[in-house]
C-alpha cells in the first residue's frame, strides 16, 4: 500500500490570500476547454467561430458551477438542504456533482444556441470534446483535496489517506485517479478522435454520454459511496444517474445515424 503524499491543499499564498489547488484545477479545466474549442473553431465546417468561443466558455462555466452545485445538493444531500436551504449558496463549503453540472451545461447551451441561431444538438456536439480534460483536472483536485476516495482494498497501489480526513486509516482505491484517467484522458481521446471526422449530428454527443456513463458506472464499484446517501439495491447513486445518460446516448447515436441515412439531421 502507499501512503498519501503530503500535498498541501493550498498551492501558494500571497499575504492573507490563498490559492487552493482545487481552484487551479478549475482554471486548468476552463483553459483546456478553451484550447480545444479554439482548435475546433478553426475547422472549415465549425459551428462556432473563434470570436464566439469566449462567450461559449462563459456560458458553459456558469452552467457547470450553478448546475454542479444544485445537482450536488439535490441528488446527494436533499434532506439536509430541506433543513438548511441557504446551504445551497454556501459553495465555499464544497460539493459539486458532475450530473448536475451536465444538466447546467445543457441548459446553458440551449440558451446560447437560441441566442446565436445555431442548432442545439450541433452545439452540444461541438462542446462534447471540450469536457473530458476538465473532468480529469477536477478529479485530480479531488485527490489533492483527499475527497471522494475509493473503497477499502488490498491492491498494491492502495492509498492510505491521513486519519484527519479518513478516521478509519485504511488502505483504499485511489478512485479519484481512476476517474481522472478514464473520465478525463481516455474519454478525451475517444471523443476527440470520433469528432475529428464528419459525423451525423448528435453522434458525438451520443458517444460522450455512452462512454462517460460506462466509465463512471464501472468506477463506482470501487468508489466509496457518498455518506448519508442510501444505495438503490446494489447500485450507488452515481450508477443510477448514469443509466439515463447511457440510454440517452444510445438513443442519440441510433437516431443520428438513422436520420443521416434518410438525409436529414437531428436539430
């Protein structure tokens, strides 16, 4: 087993102002999204121009932050929220949900697509490759912050987190790193490669949903379930939320290619 490296969650301080690694990971997530968007905007058939990328990132950022926070509160801590409604706005206390962030981005892209007169599904296809690297950076932030760790295990690469964070002091799967690798790097390679060639409208979004749901569902088997969140049979809350993602992704792929064969596009 491995001992958790002594990583200070504060990257550096300037006087009384402290910069946390988690904040840096968010910054890297948005920078990586911007770089991917600028690359895709250079393509001849790009739906978004380079001049529109900044607004696209801004809309997406609001969607991620607002949706991620609201999703965490509703999906994982709804009962607690009912007892303390203002907790929703105390974002400094931590807590974000990918599934909530995804819903937030979908809403933000609906608004932006209408504003610029672009097809919503086409815009989501443009955005899909921008997301995975940000997810990877976020999971690295989780590891540095010693949160969302894995289940108890005896594999040689198991990590023992400090007892201040994990009172049990047992060896656990570094599930945050598994997620950074699969939901971040591997998912990016798959979606970016798939989107590099012309695809029927909706197919890129479908691949993203199917691949993410598959990876997240698998990793949940070695990830410690969120405390206070009841399991649904043998499934965790995260796995349950992945099921509709997977089904929608399959539906998008089938519909996209069927529509393409008929000479039409998914709007």
